[in-house]
C-alpha cells in the first residue's frame, strides 16, 4: 500500500498527507517510492488506519453510541471493514520488513487467551511491566479464509464476533496511539509454507496430549459467558418454554421477572449483540489462540520480544521449549526464586484511558528499568563463572526495586480513588509474576531453522532468554 499526496495523513491529524507529514519520514522507518512523496505504510500506520476506518464505518465519528451499535451493526458495515483489512494486509505484504528488529527495548509478546475481552484485561495487567506489548492481530485476514466462512462473502454471521473485536480495538486505542501496544498479523498469513510447517510441529507436539480438568476449569467462565450471550438472542417464546421446562412450578410473574432480568443482562453486557437470531441467523463463535507455540517463538526470535502469558497451559508449553544443561539448570535460581516469593500488583478493573495515562506518566519506570537491565544481561553472551554472582546481584536489586514499586502502587491507588471514587474497588489486584530463565534460553531448533531459511540479512535472536507467567491463582474470585 502507498500513501498518495491527497490521501488522509496516517498520523490521524485529519489533514491531507501533503499538508501534514510528507517529507517527515525517519530513515529506516518508512520506505519511499519514486519522487512523488509516496511511501509504504509502517506497522503502526496500519494499526492507525484500522482504528480510523473502524470508527468511520461504524459511525463513531458521527456520534453513534455503543448501545446503538449493538442494535444496528450491519452486514454491509462488516463487509466494508474487512475490505479495508484486505487492503491493509494483502498477500504480498512484506511483514518481516515491517517488524522491529531486536534491540534493548523491553518488548513482551502476549500468549494468553485471545478472546478480545480477555486480551484487554491482560494488557492492562502487564502494561506497567514492559516497554511495549505485541498482540497477534485477532481480526480475520480475508485472503486466508475459505469462501464459506469469509467475512467478505458472508458477513452476516460475523456480527457478534465483530462487536467483540471493535470493543477490543477501541479500548486499546490509547495504548496503540501511545506506542505501548502493537497488533502484529500472524506471519503465516503471508507465508503458507511457514504456516503449514508450524502447524505440523504443533500437531506432533500435541500427539498424545489430552486437556486436564484444570485446563477445562480455567476456560469455563469465558465459555459460560459465550453460551449465555448466544442464549439471549433466541426468541422470547423459546426462552419462556425453556424456563418452564427447567422449573415447572414457575409463576407467570416470576417468568416476567426472569425475562426482564435477561433483558437487563443483555443491555449491560457490552459484548452482547442486541439483535434476535431470527434477524441475524447463526453467528460464528470464534476460538482464537493467537499463535501456537512455534509461531509465537518465531515472532519472538524476529522481534526480540519475550513471551508472557496468564494461562497455565500456555506456560507449560513455554516451559517445554526450555533449552537446559543439567549441570547449570539452576544458575539463575536466586533471581527466579526471589520473583516467585513476591506478590506483585496489577491493574485490573480500570478505565482504558486512565490505565494508559498511568503508563505514559512514567509510573513504575524504575522497575521497568530493572527488568530492562535484567533482559539485556541474560540475552547476552555471559561467562559461566559470572552468572552466579549476577543472579545474586539481581536478586538483591529486586528487593530494592520491589519496595520502590510498592510505594508507587500506593500513589496509583490514591490516583484511582480521586479519579473513580468508590468505583475503584478491584482496580488493583495481587498475584505472582513468575520468571523463568533457562540456561540456554527458550528455543525450538526447527523454528530457528525456519527463520534461517527465510531471513537473509536481518538480525534475530538466536535464543529467547526469559519468559514470564502472570499467576493470578493467588487472587480469588477473579475472571482471569
């Protein structure tokens, strides 16, 4: 894609490109074409185009409210949105060229549940502990979907799903504009051979795996919410019949009260489509995994990001990719054990813009600087004899930085009370921030070979030195 002189400027100013940012591209950030001031879109610009396009198509620039969208979202709007996404990410897009190369920046790749409503929570929770968070773009790429399920061809079945994606997108808008969050497409969308090979690796890894009861329990709340939203769109007489069958003794007044209660639940839930199934037809319930372990490591190697997750099963997958030497498996244990022994605080039930403002105000910068130093140390080539001393030094520094962070969290709590008053309850939660630093890092040999065969003159991390797990099992009563 190219920006013409008379096109809207991708910076979001509302001006034409020729009267705004033309000629201001930084070397290495954009690619120039010809002499007419045209250039290709950067990764951030494509994120911003998606934001602006969605706001325009669904009427938010003209004052449409979220409640109106829930009632009136149309197939035509969905088709138009995905037409633009198809333009933003054509099959021949050079994604690798757009991705940032590894540097000293503390980047994190989110590998948790990618239901839009859950991604948002876990961005807020981890947003103060990283310089930038990468999320695998949850929007569908129409070039990669069979016609039967393609939102360009059959958009009416994507109303409920698009509602969730828009909710996710606009809550993250301030984070995207502040360069704190970046949506990255799945590289397999542009390299089918890569996609097939990572799928084959994952299939082999899962050959004898069966989900445990703990795995099912972890996803149960979200599954119940999804089922309830689907149930609420069924005809009124069907719901009444179902309630009578479940409770044969229910009175007429109790039935009326129950239907009013369901109406209130549907209206209060921002992700519940307020269109009856008779009008919408069946809706796609999309399960998103973001990227499997192999593709996630591929992205992490290319960008120098470290993976983090809040899902125990994903954490177990990451740990399976550790490259250890038995005689040095515990070399970093002083610092990793110190992390496990501490309770960390996370933002949770907070307004998106307020949470972003806390981050852009520089809160917890000292702790991020500590994590940045740790990251840049463990990713380097170290003398084996130095590691034990370094691990103890970082352990001691962690104690000091943790106390500084605790003081800052007290200030954040005060700011929340001033901003939201009594509604700030539950805005800060506690949990574990488990750190794993394998002696040889996280890596899958086959994935590194896939990178070597595709990347000729680009830097990439030969190993991923650490990963983190946001463990909220210590905090009871939270929908993770």
